[in-house]
C-alpha cells in the first residue's frame, strides 16, 4: 500500500505491506535507526515515537495507520547540539548501553512537553512503560527532573 | 612520573552518549549490507524428542524463500560449541551441536534456518516447515533428573554431568565437634540477563578474497573468531569479527551460541550477506539462562559466634547442554560460599544436572548471587538460634585486614585457586551501618505501620574481577598528534570508550579529546580477551599503561634523533617532546604514525568487597514488599570514573532486586517454557525501586595491577537476594516467616504468612 | 516476530466497516488503537485476512455526560478519560479504575471499545462495565442492538460480538452524587494486568443502610464478574467492621480463580477478600 506521512518534518512516502509495523517502516524504509526494537510486543518502550505529538509504541502501530500523520523519532528532536533533555541524560549518566535510551528520550520529551511540572512520582509512573536493564532508573529520573526547567514556558500544551 | 592530567577519578561525561542520546548509535540491527538476505530460525517446540523428519518443500515453494538449512546441510559432522572456560574433556559429550541433529533437548533449540528476502517472509516460511518430532519424556527439574525420568545423553547414563568439589580444612572433623550446626535447603529460581538489545549478526562472505566478515561480535570476539574459523576450516586471518554498539551483555551476550556459527555459515553457503536479528520471544528461549540452583547445606558455628564450617550438596540445573561458560555458576556457588567471612572448613559439592531446558551460562555475579543468598540466610538463622546480634555476628567473622591475602576454598576438577587480595572489610561494614542509620532504624523492626511490617537486614560480599590471562593494547600516535588506542577489551555498554580514554590521557599526559578508543574488533589487535569477570578496566587499562610507557620511549627516541640528544634526555610534557629549550609537538613529530603494542598479564583476581543494608516493608495481605531504603558501600581499590561506576552499582542492585522479587523463567513439568514474553517475564520498572543508594570508597588499592583498580560492576547485585530475604524475615519475625526460596513473589510471601499463621493458631 | 500477511482497509462509515467485516466470513478483525491486537499479530496468535481500521469513523470518540449517565464512544482513549475533569464527579469509579490501565504510551492509543471487545478477564474497563451494569451498543449487518454487560462477556477473551459487528458505545448508568465507591487492584508492577481487583459502589438510604450494592471482581474468573452473594450481604445493612469482615470472607468463598504461572488460585481468592475489605473501608471515608 502507498502511504504518505510526515517524518521528522519531512514529507515521506513509501509502498509497504499492510503488515509492516510503523517501527519497521521507520527503520527499514527511511533508515531512521534510532527507533529501537527490543520486544516487538508492546512492553519495553524502546520503539517509542511521537505521533501527532503523543508518545506511542511504534511496534504496536501499523505503518498504514499513520497515513497523513506527523511522526517524530529521536532523530527529529535535536540537531547537532544536544537538547537540554539529552544533555541531562548525559550529565546524570542516565544511559549505559544506550539501547533503550531513544525510547526514554521520546517518552520523557512527550511528557515534559505536555506536563512540564510533572513531579517525581508522575515521571516514574510514566517512565514505567519503558524498560531499562542497565541503569536501575535512578539516574534517568534525575535527568528528567532536571530537564523540566527547559520545558517550562514552552507552551506546547 | 609527573602527572599533569587527572582524568582518572573524575566523573567524566561519556563520549558514547553524544551519539546514543540522539539515536545515532549503530547497533547490529542497524547494520545493512548491499544485497543482503534475512535469516530466521526454526526452533523446537518440543522439550525432548527424536527428529523423525523435516519437510521444507512447502516453505521453499513460497516466493522470496531462498534456502532452508538443516543439520544435514552442515556436512558429515554437525559442528559443536566448544567450552571457553573450564574446557574439561569429560564435558565434551554435553557440547551443543549448532543445529539439532537426531535429537532435540530443549524448547527453543535451533532445528533449521530459513533464508529469505525479508524477515517477514522467512517467518511465513517457518510456519510451512513440517517438523516431525517423536516426543520423549522430558526432564524439567531436579527430581525428574535424579529419578531419570529420561536421560538426556544416553551414552553418559546419568543426568549428572559433573560434580565440582570445593574444599578447605577438614569439614567432617570440624562438624563433629561444633557447638552448633544448622541444616537447611534453599532454592534460587532460574532467571536471566535479559539485556535490552536482542542478539544479531550480519555476515558477509567475500568469495574472491576468501574472507568472512561478521558484524555483531560482543564480549569475546577473539575467542569466537578462533572457534568460528576452526569450525569453518578457515585461517584466523580470513575471519573478521566486528563489534558495533552493544545493547547490554551482563555475561550472557557475546558467548558463542549456535547462531554465531549458523549466520556466517549461511552467508558462505548462499553467497550473499545474511542478516539475523533475534526477536524477544526467541531470545528468552535461546540466550543463556542462569541461577537455577538448589542446595542442602549445613553451617557450623561455635557457641561464641565463630563461623567454623560449611558442608553440603548443591544442584545446579544447567539445562540441555553445557555451553561456553556453563560451569562457572555451579563452580562459583561452591567455591565462594564463604564470601568475605573466615570459614576454615569447607566441603561443598556442586553437581551440574542436565535437563530439557535452555542451557545456562553466566549472568552478572554468576553463582555469587545464589551463594550469597544461601550464606546470608544461614548467618541470620544462626544469629537467631544462637541469640547473637546478627550485625555483631557478621563483624566477628569478616576477614581482617591482617589476614590478607586470605585463600578461598580450592576447587576440583578444574583448579582455580584464588585468594582475597586486600581490604578493610570491617571499615566498609561500619561505614554501611552508619550511612544507613542502622541504630536509629532498629526501633522499626517488626513494627506494623499503615498495614506494612518493617524489617532490616545487612549483608557483606566479595566481587571477583580481572580474570587473566592477559589483555592487549596497541597505541598509535598519529602524525597529526592524535592518539588512537586499540584494545582487546570489549564494550557491552559500560562506557569503555570513556574510561579507557581517561586512563590513556593520564598515562600519555594528553588531552582527553585527542584520544580515540577502538575496541572489540578482531582486526585491532592480535589477540584480545574481552569483557567478562569484571575485567575490562583492570586488564585493558593496565595494558594501556604498559603500552603508554613504550610509546613514550618511542617518542623520546624519535624526538631525540631530531633534537640531537639522547632519548633519555627528552622531556615529554604537554603533548610535546622537549630538550634544551627546543620543543617538538606531537603533531608532526614524525612523518609516519608511531606505533607500539603491549600486553598485560595477570594471574591474580582482584577482590572488591562491600556491605549492603536494606529497610523493607511487607504487606501481609498482598505479599507486596516495598524497599524503603537500600544502601551499598563498596571498595573498588581505585575509581577511574565515579559517574559510570556509580551507575554500574545502582543498575546492578536493581537487577538483583529483579531477581529477588520479580524475575522467573517458569517451566512446566514437560519442559515447556511458560514465560516467553515480557508480559510474563517481569523485570523492574521505574516505579518499582526508587530508593537505592550507592557509595564507593577507595580504601585498599589492588596490589596486583599498576592501576590499583579492582573489577567492579557485578558487586551491587551479588548479596541482594540474601539481604532482601533477611529483611523480609525480619519484618515478619513475629510469625517466624523464613523464606528459603527466591523470588520473594507476592504469592510466595502470602503463602508463607498463611502457613505461619496456621501453624501459630495450631499451637 | 513479524505479523502475518493481511489486507487493510480504513472505511469512513460504520456501515462500510460492517460490510467489510461481513465480507470475510469471520476472518476480518477490527483494529483501532491496536494495543491488544498488535501483540497477538506479532506472536501470530491472530491471523486475520483483513483488518478494518476505525481510524476514519466519525463520532465514536466522544465522552458524553448527561442525566442518563456516561456514554463512552468506542474510540475514546484512556488518555481522554484521564484528562476529562468532569468524570471526577460524573463517574469517579471509572476515572479511578482507568488510572490503572497499562502505561503512558498505551494510554495514548488504547481504546474503551478495544478493551471491552478484547474482554481480558483482568482488564479494568470490562470490570467497570460489568460492575456498573453497562449497556453496549453494537452495530452489525442486521442493524444496531444493545446488550447488557452481563450478557456481553461470555468467556475468556470472548464476547457476544458477532464477526460482522462493531461495538460503538459503552453506556454507564447515571451516578448519584452521594454514591459510595472504591476501586482497588493489585498487580506485580505498576501498569501490569491485575492479579485481582475489585470495583464496588453502593448508595445509602436515609438510615445509613447500604442499598443497591454493586461489587465486581477482575482477574479471578474467565471474565469480569459480579459477586452477588457479597452484594446481598451488604444490602440493607450498615457498614461496620463486622460486616466488612463477613463480606470479605464471603468474597473469598464466592470465587474460584484458576491457578497460573503468576499465582495459585487460592492467592487470588485471598487477594479479592483483602482488596474488598480495604475497598469497603475506603468507601466509608
């Protein structure tokens, strides 16, 4: 099927089988490999992307379902400079192997864009949909708490 | 040595993060080669059986399917996976063939390989392969193994593959005269490393050059190259294994698995690059499992609270085959049960039982997690029986500084004698109590507050590291003054590039950002050993120090020739070589790169050590345990990067909590794996364990390496199961609830409470 | 873990969707959020010939609150319920229960209709529908029909929905302002399916006695259930510690949960009793 959508600000199109997940489409058709697959059954959150500004698991969506939508992956969040959220991840050592990291960054970005005042409990609650095997989550939560400041007044809600 | 730099010991932000936080890392699933095909693997759904036939005709008829490979396509003898560690000849019968020939022995065992134009088509083809397996009775646990419900390897005649024996002193004599002996049985459940990035390979065979290139190496690339080259009948130089970013290992990833042979072999057979990306379902049934230990042990203590002896039998359920490092866990349970305590008399047997389950291998703190659960539980039970405060009992028995080096139990049949190298165990123990606020919290013990009973526990541990025999580093001062460091160590996500750059920068007195670390690929150095047994920093870092000395000699020699002086007259300072007021910058020092190699040899393990304390609250109605506070204090000799080390400790502890409360690979009695997804295999999430603290100290540098560092990164996890079980027992002390089995799942704790209440009301 | 081959259609009317479903003789499936269906496709546990996406259907994504209760369109997502402040008054039990559904990303996609049609016996929304006596609006080739929750859930992951039918709305009866209620569940981790849960509400008569008790449980049977014996015990009585203890014991006797890898049945039964006692206490505060 022919699909057309907006990926990281660029209009893209592809011919995909209906069974192609959004995650596979982003990775294979468009070479945006920052979206990672760790479970492919909707538990780990590594494949989280933003669809129309909302965090979703791209392994639990079909590519044909984003026809006409705006999709943003981790690659679409920053240019050459790290965003404050990414810099906070680095500062707090909120990643080790880095495989789950894109999913945490996209999820935290969506959360803070909508709720820049999220408290620690809310952050932990939201991030509990993402699995990390390396960090024990403590530094991830610290990083997200610190990054809140940069989202305040951004008015993206 | 004049030291201008002090990168070592500083919390340097990681080099790796710059790509990883932006989604620019390159993991093996991100590697693609022109014209590549995709492989998927048909795995046995039967735990134990005889392969009658495999009919691939319908699969091959599907458009886009290129090839189906079975054992028959691999030549007259199917290659087997050799052992990397403890390669005893008596274990050869238990080696795994890379594709099941004749028999299948576990659910998930590779039976055939489908190669197709896409992974989806290959999966379509899997469903069309008709696999006829005649089922045999399965062996799914210790009792079935011992009763010989079936025997996995008929020619061996028993499901006991081998028995390890750890011994010290004269246990039988000591137990005869001991004031106090307690005998108990314990169980630690099967769980696994479960790193986040599934395994994968991309293999490419260049027919013209006779060269094989494989992306996706991890942990032990050089060993795996030797194995693969031998299996394929290729020269070592004809095989190149390339390590890209690796999404976690924890002991499991990078060992030689069937796919390490199958994917390269398939690329050679079909003459096109072949890509395989493991999915989570197959990962859970194919990558190494771990733990799965039962034991029946006796602990002898004197009336005044001196530990005297440990004696007993351990059974390690190792699954269907013994793979590369399958003996490490079962051996460690026996050899390291005494931990950081003086226990003079030890007689522990550890039998490895073959069962129709996924083979076991190492997972962070292999054998140590299990054995610390057993030991720390025994200590609390003894304290209760002898009416000695459990803090005091531990303090009385920790190995003292003056007793170092302190030999641990010897082990047969593959000797690996070792001794605790150095440490002030009491100082760390007391620091932990103080940081935790033990005395202030004791009033909460057993208290019921808002529906939760509160309890405390403390436990100490040792963490072995720096396995030999050696590691290699090659340093190249490029003509532009940059330094390239090639190293045999591997990265599994622990920040190797950053740490090695810190070490190299200090050693060369260079700026950190002029240094590039290249690691883990077999073309970089002649030989490498990799990332296991907490060894990368100590072994690779020490090799860099040796190489740096050589490189500085070469720089002096080169500069001396140009400056007209003797090499030893040249002073190296601030990335320049100087003599008598003349300076030559490293950049442009020579028209060709200056290159040196060095190897660091080591026979002695490093022994980091520490103490952990925990405060928990238990809801007797649901069996839920809240971890109110958890602290770990560890001495690692010397910290290279406090930021990454702290991260290792916290992450390791949370993995240990997963093993203590959540994670369990469950099989039924017929050997079917029942926890085949992340919906059923439960790992900690961000909301489970928010209160974890870690403190690292540098009290006693390791005397056996130039860095003074001790391997770290596994330690945090090692005592967690024991500490948690003791804390739960403390919280429920009014019921005398004594957990003897992990995980401490809500249903298990609820059952223990129910049983205790029933027993109490019957009194 | 790649899904099997299927066709895909995204019709723009319910009638078209129903016609597409009818055309495949039981081998078509509805997809909307896909948060339950996609994992089943990934594991190839579901192998439909055709997926009919509700994406372009209008008027199924509203939360309507009126004198006759709360009407949830099939495409209402968990995040929609979460962010609708009116529900704190109009249906606090629903609002509380939905806080426990899955995780952030799934809550942005998962829908009321999907959850109810999937009919997981541990899921919150079917539990609320059952406890509150919801009425389902169902549209098929034969037209529209309305079915009570008690008749809708027929077994494990089974409902009375026919292959050519679409669930379009879940209607919860009106919620009196003074109604007492509680929702409690216990899961291994935040967001996991509950090992057991209870939902309850009741009203008080002029003398402070319980009337019209509704007590539901999830995770303890092949479908969400009502605990009729417990309701009977509560009705007409004042809530006190003795009644709570008796109701809790009755709850334990009234369920016979199956054992599975996560828990023995006896644990789940005891858990229902514990949660009911705690829920009743909470409802009185």
